[in-house]
C-alpha cells in the first residue's frame, strides 16, 4: 500500500469536516456571535480556550528545532523540519481561532488604525505575527537545497526567545487583569510556558511516531527516548509551578481561597483533577523510568495524556475567572435573552453547535495543512535521499565489477 493510498480516507474525512467548519464560519459571519454560547457574562469561550491551547502546542516544535542550532545538538537537528512544520501549522490554527472569536475578521483593521500599545492584546498580536513570520522563514531556510548555516543560526537565535515570549505575552493577557482574581497572579506566564513546553513536545513525539508508522519520516528510537526524557523534565516543572500556585491560594485561607475551591471541589473540579492525575501524575509515573521511555507505545500513550491534560488545564484556567462575579451582590448586566431575571452577575456557558463545527473544522484544516506540508517537504526529501543512495549503489557495483 502506497503512502498516497493510506492518506486518502482520512484526507476525505478531514476535508468534509473542514468544509463544514468553514461553512459554519460563513453562517457566524452572517448572523453574528449571537449564534455562539457566549454572553455578556462569559465573554470568552471555546475559541479563546483553543487559541491558548494551540499557541502552547506550537512551542515544542520551534523550541526543539531552534535549540538544535543554538545549542548545537546534532540529534535534535534530525527532527528540525517536522518540528518546525508542526509549530507553523499550530500557530496558523491559533490565529484562525482569534479571527472567528472577533466575529468579523475585518475588525483586525481596528488594531492597525487605532493601536493601543498599552494593551497586552496588542502585544499579543504583534508577537504572534512575528512568531508566524519566524516560523515560515525558518522553514524556508531549512528546505533550501543548500541551507545557509549562518542565516539559520541567526534565525534560530531569534526564534528561541520569541517562542518563550509569545506564551508569556499570551499569559499576560490574563495575568494582568486585576478584575479577574483567578487570573491575577505573577506566576501565570511561567505556568503558560511550562504547559506549552510539555504539551508541544508531547504532540511532537506523537507526530514523529505517526510519521514513522506511515514511513513518511523515520527517526531513530534513541532520539524518541531522549525527547521523552526531556518531556519528563518539562512535566515535572509544570507540576511544580501548579503546586506552588495552589499552595499560595489555599494555605493563607485568604481571598483567593474561593477561586481554589472552584477547582478542587466546584464546577471546574473534573477538568482540574483530570489535568493533575492524567496530565501530570500518570505520565510522570510512566516516563520517569528509562525502560518505559524506550517503549514507543508507552511514550505515545503518555504524550497523549499530557496533551489532553493541558487541554483540560486551558478549560479550567479560562473559565475559573467567570465563576464568581467581580462585584458581589452587585446589580449585574443583562444577559440579552428572556428569563425570570434578565439581570445577572453570574452566567453559564456551553459551546453551541456552530462553535463546535468551527472548532472541528479549523483543527481538521490544520491536520490537512500539516499532512500536505509533510508530504511536500519530508516525503520529497526522503525520495531524493533514496534516489541518491540507489545511484551510489550503482556506482559502487560498477567499480566493484570493473
């Protein structure tokens, strides 16, 4: 069975999902954000949650590929191309979620016409745009027939700090909002960076194993084991930062205690404990031992748990700030629809069918884009290498036979 045949059925299914998603985007453009489950109380929903998630996923790829050049790690250079492709696709999907959250993409013009450089939102737009440009340029430099090593060195030196900065700035959008007590913490940026590193590297490991399964891009088992060992470190740091944050919230029994209760035993407890147990404890217990890191099945399983755990983390992190009203027993605002009391300080949120369709569509588009780039860049490269090897073999045979 050829590579093309293997990809046919999944490609058709993903294509259908992508078309449905873009159709839903058109429906939302016509009817407005009222078709979503968001309201005046809970103004950020699935789109922003997935934006946070995909920005984080983009970290692992670019950091691994840029570290290979900056710190001269030869083993990492092998996976630089698939890592950068993955990073590029993830940041494109993340930008897509921002566009649909705006309701109308033309509202992006307001950022250019009426820029407010005091706003973290403006910082995020600037750094994500820079991040995308760096990804594309870095990928271009790597795919040239004769890569310019000096240019790649410069680009990787810029890419590494920007990769850290993009997650820090995204975190500051939340952490600098004093009105939202659940977000207002100095440790928000380190938490974002840590979870971005472990989820991004975990996704990269899954992708590398899948590429090897389909014989698109094969790496040595030893490298997977090495990356899995690095993943353990990232997960341990993420767990430590989360523990530090929770102790600071709980131990003083102060104002932050009611935010902690929402996570420990409240509405968001399922997402919190899934992330702690499945996203941190179980992967650490598995990958802490070298013999387990040498088993590809356990590496993929642990990586999938980490990615799912970080997704749950994005859910509880985003919505924890909307549980408690900013002003207790205040007058509140209208929810915009008829009920016994339209004035409220506490709102509920669940994603609508339109939101789910758009989310699945954008994710499907991202997978299709990655598949296309992988087949275009990685498969083509492998074919060229195989042809060169065959040519070498013929020359060797001719010399040997006189």
